[in-house]
């Protein structure tokens, strides 16, 4: 129970990586506020995962939803910014302003707003852990992925900036950069056998990453086991970035 009595917020926890993180934190004793866009879906997740999970509908691109989540959660020790979208792929020259703004709103401004609301309390109490779920796409450009890559790269720099400012007040900030993980978001890359094969050829660990393999690292970053670690991006990609 390494997170006993801790309060966590995990965005985008109705499925995939966020759900695995929420389940892991709750198992370790935390009270976990989970968010996603639909209350019914979150209620079902809370039912499945059991006590310790508090479902609060929140579209992270909407300021009023964020304000409601923050008010419900109260004093938060651990913030996991996991919710993200990838609405547009294609040529670097082909995106319109609406797509650009939406990607920034959901993938970045949400993080800015949540940290702005929750970090002051963490700093005042002298402890806290902020974990931002980035991507290998934020470390290296992927074909047809300008908007997604750019938001994930910016998230890594936000993480480092937070770490620099909040570190002296006892608050750590780290990012995780997952490689290919088997979730709904990435099914275009793993459902088709030939595409999955191309990824496996580029990894030294030859299995498709699972949400729990990200959740284990998030647990370490959330807990005192990472008490001397801040401003880092932990790449969890089966060795994809080695090649
Ligand atoms: N899977 C991969 O291969 C991979 C690789 C690198 C990085 N990542 C990153 O890992 C994180 C989690 O992705 P995933 O693969 O677990 O995706 P996923 O299975 O599609 O889950 C995404 C989660 O985010 C929620 N969400 C989406 N838009 C939202 C919004 N506007 N407001 C609130 N919640 C929202 C979804 O809930 P609702 O739809 O119910 O709202 C869902 O719970 C993302 O940051 C992603 O960029 C994933």
C-alpha cells in the first residue's frame, strides 16, 4: 500500500493506460478521482475497479469541467495528465486552424489548467507528484503526426519547467513517453498484422506493450520510491527509440 492516504487525479481513465493507472493506484491505497467525458462509462469503471475510485465526468478541454473536477477532488497529492486526443493525421501542410486549436486545447491547455489549479496546494503542503503522459512521438517525429508530436514535445518541456519551479517546494514532475501500447487510441498501428509487425521489427522487446506496463512506472513516479527523480521523461517503449 505505497500510496495509502494519498489522493490522486487521473485524467482519461475510462479505458486504456489511464484506467490501468487508476486501478494500480487504488490497489496501492490511494483515493483516485477518474475522469473522462461520459459519467456512465466512468461509473461502470468505478463499479469494476471497486472502492477508492471516484468517477467525475470532465471534458479536459473545457475550463468549467476542470473547475468542477478540481473542486470535487480537494487536496490532491498526485496528478496524472493522461487524457489526450489525436484527431488529425496527414501532411504538415494540411491541418486547419480548428484542428490545431483542438489538439492544443485537449493535449496541452488541459494540463496547464490542471497544474495551475492543483500545484499551489501541493507546494503549500510541501509534497506532490505530477506525471504527464507524453509519447515517443514527442521525442522523434512520426510520419503524418505533426500536431500530435508537437503537443507531446511541448508536454515534455512543460514537465521540465514545472520540475524546475516546484522542486524546491517538494513537488516533483516527470513525464512518461510510451511507445506502442495496445489501446483503442493506437489500434490503427496494432490491429493490422503487417503494421504491428513493422513496429515489432523496430523494438528489441518483442511484445506489444500493455497499459499495465505504463501503470507500473507511473506508480513508481507517484510514490516516494522516486523521491530523488524529477524533470525526467521515462521512455517505456520496448526499446523502440534505440533504433
Ligand atoms: N496507446 C499508445 O500506443 C500510446 C503511445 C504513446 C502515448 N500514449 C498516450 O497515452 C495516453 C493514454 O492513451 P491511451 O492509449 O490509453 O488512449 P485511449 O485508450 O483512447 O484512452 C484515452 C482516454 O482519454 C479520455 N479522453 C479522451 N478525450 C478526452 C477529453 N477531451 N476529456 C477527458 N477525457 C478524454 C478517454 O475517455 P472518453 O472517451 O470516455 O472521454 C479515455 O479514457 C494519451 O496521452 C496518449 O497520447 C499512448
